[in-house]
C-alpha cells in the first residue's frame, strides 16, 4: 500500500513538473513569436513622424555678411524608413543695395521655397534587427529652390561710344521666376526629449530665370545669394520632432 502511494505521489509530481515545463515552453514560444512579430511589424513601418525646424543663422549671418540683406527661413521634414527625409524649406529675403561709386540701386523682397530630400548616413537597425528611432544623424541632401520675385534696378547708365554721352537704362519692374539647385551636407542632433539642433552647409548651382537676359540684371536672388559668384550658405537650426505613438 505504501508503495502504491509512493508511485501515486511520484506520478502527481511528475505530471506537475511536466505541466510547469510545458507552461514555460509555451511562454518562451509566445515570447519569441511576439518578438518576431514586433520585428516584422517594425521592419514594415514606413512613416516615423515629422519635424519642424527654425533657422537661427540666416537672420544673424546675412546682416553681418552684408548689411543690405536680411533673410529668415524654416523647414518641415518627414521621416520615412529612418533613411529618407523629404523636406520643404520656406523663407523670406529683403535686399536694399546701393552702390555709392556707380550710384546704382538694387531692391528686391520675396519669399523663396526649396523642395528636396535628405539621406541619413546612420544605421537604422539594432543588433536584434529592429528599426530604431533616429534623431541623431549626419546626412547629405539635394534641393531645388525657386522664387517668384520683383526687383528694381536704377541708376544704370550706358555710354554711347560714338558721341561719348551717357544715357540711363530702364528696366521695367515685373515678376520673374528664378530657380536653382543645391547640394547639402549636415548633422542633426537630439538635445532634450524631442528637441533637436543641427547645422548644414550648402552650395547653390545652376541658377536660371524666366525672360531673356533677366539673369544678368539680378545682383541677389532670395534664397540663393549673390549671382556674381557660387554661393556657399550655412544654416544652424533648432527643431522639434513629432514621432508616432508607437515610437515614443
């Protein structure tokens, strides 16, 4: 009889142990399945939120570099796949140029726009294969900028080679479309919670304007810079990132 109870107790303990092992294995399997599902879900995610950025450098640098120019701009950026960042930049420039030597006046004020994309140079996955939220990254980018502007060019004279007399040239004020390309390289860094700061350098290329010989009349193009040389620009921005709920 004692042997029977011993066998019964052994069987009960063995059954309980098997149930525990089964429960642990089930939990482990569910955990692995959940993790794989989460990784697959994260890997399938495309949209990671958007951010807004205000340029702090332009309002300071443009007056220091040339007290005849004042400019300001901001940007809106979308995060796709943690790698591609489509961007829209909007700004405004005021120019009042007076050449005291030649007595030439040049004035313009107009908004400008840039459309383009940044490409992150950072890795976007963890060792486990999950995509991670990217707030710190170096990047390269491409922009197409454009503005629709009016300009005033006064005081320009032309000398008649035969008679030796000077005659003023008249440039009627009219709307002009001006476009250009930009190459960009920069860095964006998280500073506190969702706040970021960043800086970039850019070079403007291939300016083109509507109208015959109009480009030769433009001393300064809003958003592009002086037309007399290849303009290099610098931006220092402060921004805020609006992430999706599952990435917070």
